[in-house]
C-alpha cells in the first residue's frame, strides 16, 4: 500500500509526513477468534489487511515422533487426539491402514459400528462449527443451541465406546470386542448396548430439528447473509491448487468425497448424497456443513436399520506386528481428507508415521484468501475454513 | 426549598436510580440472555434466582487490580471512563418521570440530551487512544466513526418528534402526547407519537440507539471476536466497572428518551391528573423495561454487521429516510 | 434453506427473534449439577479401580500404558503350601500401585491388557483436586473405587 515510489514526486515532499506505515497487528496466539493458538502477523492499513502471515506450531505435540515409540494399539489413543472434535473419525483411517498392512479385514458388524460412530463424530464436529461460526460473526445464541444438541451425539458415542471425545474404540481387525483380557472380563462383550439403535434414531430426529433451528436462526438471517455471501470466495481452481479437501472443497463446486471414492467403510451400501455448492464463499461453506449433517443423519438412520449381526473383531495375533511395507490410507474426516502414511519395518511399532492432517492443508490457503480482506472478514473467512489447531500442529 | 438541599436530593436520587437501574438491567440481560440460550444463568448469588449476581460481579471487579499499560497516557486513560459515565448520568437530569419529577425541566431538553450524550464519544476515543494498544485504538476509531454516523439519524428522528410536538422540552413533549387527539363516543383519546404517524422515526431512533450503545448488531467497537474487546481491552478493575455500568446506564437513558419521545413518557391512559406524579414513574419504568428488553432480545439473537455496512446503513438509508420523514411531518404539521 | 425463494424482507431476522423468544419461555434443559447428579453411562471411562487380590504384579499394564503413568512395585512373598507337605508357594505382592491421573489418557489399554481381572473402569468422575499431585491415586484409593464398578449393561439384541 505505502509504496513510496508510487507517489508522484511533487506529492512525496508533502505527503512523506502524512504517509503512515502499515500497522502490524498480531492476531493471536491468544485471541478470541483463532480457535486456539494460531498467530497471524497481519499488516493492516486501517481496517484492510494488506498482508498476512500465519504462524503455526504453538500446539505442536509431536505425534508423528511419539508414534515411532508406541505400539499400534497405543497409537490409536494418540490419533484420536489430533482432531479432537471428531476423535473417532481420525481413528478409522489409521486402523484401516494397519489392517491393510497386516492383511486383515474387519467383520461387517464392526464396519457398520465404525461407520455409525464416524458419522456421529462428523455431526459433532459440524455442530461445533455451526456453533462457533456464528459466534465469530457476533451471534452468541447458536453456540448454545448447537452444543446442547451435540451433547446427545456425544452421549451416544460414550454409550458405546466409553469416551465422549476420545473413544479409542478401534482395534486392529474390528472394534474393541470385550471389556478386558482376564478370564472374567473377557465375557463382557462391548457390543452395542441395549436400546442404542432406538436412541440413535431419536437423536437423529433432534439433529434434523436443530438443523432447521440453526437455519432459522442463522442461515436465513439477513445479517449473516450480508456478512458472508460473496466473502472469501475460493474459486474452483484455487481450491484444487491449494489442495483443499472436505467441505471447503465441496463448497467450491467439486463433488469430491472420500466416502464415495475410497472404500474404507461400507458407504456403498448406503444411499446418501454428496452435498455440493457452487459459490465457494463463506455462506456456502457454512450452509454446506448443515447439509452434511442432514446427510449424515440419513446415513446413520440407514446404517442403524441395516446393521448386520456377527462378531466384532476378526482373529488377530495377540502381539500385533505389521509386516514390512508401507501403506497410505485416507478417509473423509469431517474437515476433509485425513491420511496416514504408515511405514513398517516389521516391528510392533511403525518405523515412521506421517499424518496428513486436514486442517493443516486447508490452512495453507490463508495467506492467499486473506489478501485485502477487512478485519471483520478475516475473522469470517478464518472461521469458515473450520480448522482445529490441534489438527494443524499435530 | 433551599436550592442546595434540593440539588443534593435530586443528585442522590438520580445517582441512585442510575446505579440500581444499571444493576437491574445487567441482571435482566444475564437472565433473559441465558434463558434465550436455553441456560439458567445466575443461580446461586443471593438466595433465589441469583439476583445478587450483578452486585457480586461488581464487587469482584472492584477488588481486581487496576492495571494500566506501560505505554498508556495515564491521565487520559484514567479519565476516560468517568467522561463516559458522566455523559450518561447527565442525560437523566432532564428526563421526566412525572409532571414534577424531573431533575430540571429545560426548555431545550431534547437538545441538551443529544448534546450531552454525544460527549461519550469523547470518552471512548480517549480510552482507545490512551490505552497504547492497537486493538484499543482500532476500537476507539471504529467507535468514533460509528457514534458520529449514528448521531445524525438519532437527531433527525428526534427532530421529527420535536416538529410534531412543537417544543423541545421533554415535559412538553409528554404533554403533547397526552393531549386529546380525537374524541370517540365521548371518550377523549390521546395517542403517543408512535401511533400518531411517527413509526418511521421510532424505528430509525431505535436503530440509532442500538448503534449508539455499541450493542449487537452494531458492536463493532468492542467486537470481541475481531478486536478482543476494542477500546475496553486494557481496562480492568474499577475503571472497567465504570464502562460497564455506563453502558447499561445509557441503555436505560436512551430507552427513557425513546419512551418519552415516542411512547408517551410517564403518561398513561386513564390516569387522573392528580395521580400522575405517583403513577408516572411506574408507567415510565414499564415503558423503559419494554424497550430495554427489546434491545436485550436483539443482542441475543442477531450477529453483528461489518463496519462499512454499518456506515452504509447510516448514510445511505437512515439519514435520507429520516430527512424525508421530517419533511413529511412538517408538511402535515403545517397543513393540518 | 430457501435462499432462492423471494422472501418477505427481514423475515429471517424476525423468525430468529421468535425462536429465541420461544426458547426463553421454555424451561432450560439444565441439570443442576451439585444437587442433581448426572448419571454417567455404565461404560463411561471415569476412573480405574484396582483389585489388589487379583493383581499378580505382572507389569503388563505398566508396560502397555501409552504414557507410562502406572507405577508398580512389588515383592515376592513366601506363602504356606496349599496342602500340608507341599512345596511353599511364592506369591507376588504389591507394594505400590499408583496411577497418575494427571497423565492418564483414559485410553483403557491397561484394563484391556490385564490378564487377571485386576483392573476395572468405573464411571465415577468426582475426583478433581486443587493440587495436581493429589491426582496420583495410590493403592488404597484405587481399591476404594472397586466398590463403584457397575454391572455390565444389557446388550442390543442382534
Ligand atoms: S487408561 Fe491408558 S493412560 Fe490411563 S493408566 Fe490406563 S493405559 Fe495408562
Ligand atoms: S496387568 Fe493386571 S495383574 Fe498385571 S500388574 Fe497390571 S493390574 Fe496387576
């Protein structure tokens, strides 16, 4: 902005006094709108951001390195802490990667349980988004409504797995079949508890209701539309260039969903649509996620109806050792593509685990998209990308 | 009565009213807001319903350390909250709660109010500038731009009422609304200005009031997701309390003005003249409560606008409409 | 989502306000926590209970714990033979069994690997402490939790 060379010579003498340098504004690492500890070094001219540099890493916990000294069973505990609002969804690609390495496959009932829980986790994550995004735009009430309903989802997850956020329910070859390893606790099966299917159906009714409520309160609100329609537009080609995935990509008009592409879970037996919107602006990214919650509830309803019976886990050796080799397995996390590159040297632990976390990749578009945004738009755009800092820094 | 004695009584009455009123409104906001969100809100402070929560909050703020940043301009920084508070309290001097229950019935009452209430901009700008914080500065600048932009529709909307009433005295405006407008079947009907064709001014006035109060949907100066807390970022302890109380006191003040201008002030249908001084305050408080509730309700439902949209709303919509409205009102006044 | 339809101007604003007003008039769905306790589900991983009698100090749990927050010490004890004339038995006895709940990730691996049914989950959750060191639960405390282990809930018929 303040390029002195651009100013006419005769003017520069006068206005060199009046020329104000751009102000550097440190947004974060502790700031109400950065969802944790993201820091943006923004150059602002008045309200307009001329340049922004995201600084990440404040929350780096070194999961990739930690995984090198932990067995596969222990890593499952770690990976559901990467994107904590959807813990179960990030467990699944990892465990399926290990299964691929070892050449086992989960029985159908386990796969269905995985699918139901993944979709519940997706709903929980999107509900967090539906609550936090209006908050960035100043509306405080959707937060409470969405979190209130999320409680029902978390309760369902807890009922089955025992954990609300960190289920740690996946085991190589299925889901956790029994309570413990002793002679007595081995008899206590961890199959779905009684009444779960009905409660899941009821919760889906609530989900559809809260989607309508949030539509009334937020999506149809003219002020929200004023703030988000046409703001932070990511065109289709830019979205592909920056490697966006998940809802952020689909809001730009690319119908790409790993649930349909990869065949990790039996999504092909379920009838659902990929939500796509064409605009690529903040409003589309927002509304698309509400639509995805509706689709997820459709998936859960069908999965609950047609869940097969059978064992929860296939036979696996007591000491899990993955044979030499490597695998890249990826799944559709609520936020986009979540992948694990597992390199095994044949030990109980992976030789190397590379985590392709969604938010980190989605965040890469920030400097481009925040160019010349206003500060209020900066908040609106950042929120609409829906990242979790734990997922960015790992 | 002795002049000084009267002055002291009035001062104490106004101060007491402002402070308790602010606490009550804070409580109402906490409670109404939380129930709108499906929460309970304050519950334990006091014995029932958490009625003592604002008091407890106030005590908590008072015992907190009064920080001021190293780079701050101490004098201005310290003075700013009192400037804001002062301008709010001064408004109450001319608001009538009954025919005789008014601090001082100035002939230019409404003019005085509009002049005094815009002083708070000064305080906010002082706070923003002296805090030596970039967020504060931006918040202060936003506040200045916003308050100045909305001062105009506020004045213009009030001017329409002044034109219709033919007086600037607050008491006069109330009296103008309790005059018989027409007679139906032997009953004299008096109407507040809201029903006498001032609905457009009322809406503009209320929008401008919400903007003047920097509340959602116009709370950009303190937009906490953007500017942390705007010009309040660095304040703590008693100075923050001052700002906080000031905000709610001015909510009452502006609601009182709106109630006087548009809803008939202390006048209520069917109250004999002799009782007006007794019933008046109650009626007035009810009307204030209604308006305050609407402001609270809006705050807990809507998101906030953007700075440029706010300016566009003021300059492109509110001010032209308000001007046209004055013209229409004036024509009616002259013709009928 | 009727963003394509022509709508009454500002209808969204009023509908939103109507929704918040309706919510305000409904009772709040709140559990008043200290007076009313929320019933956690039986499978909830609240705190780990230890059955000292069953534990054989095999150290499997301590080894498999992902952040190694179980501290075990034990010694071998000579016990009288079970039948007269038999060889004296050697039994491992616990001296120390601490779980540091400030480190625990509540993953459940320790419960899962224990081959002797010595560890159980219980859904108790009221053990927060003002001091972090107090989160180290020793043998007595862990044994105390044993009384709160729930029965297994019935399963969904499949
Ligand atoms: S639950 Fe997990 S982290 Fe906690 S003590 Fe057991 S194994 Fe260790
Ligand atoms: S695994 Fe079980 S038996 Fe072995 S030390 Fe741990 S608690 Fe004791």
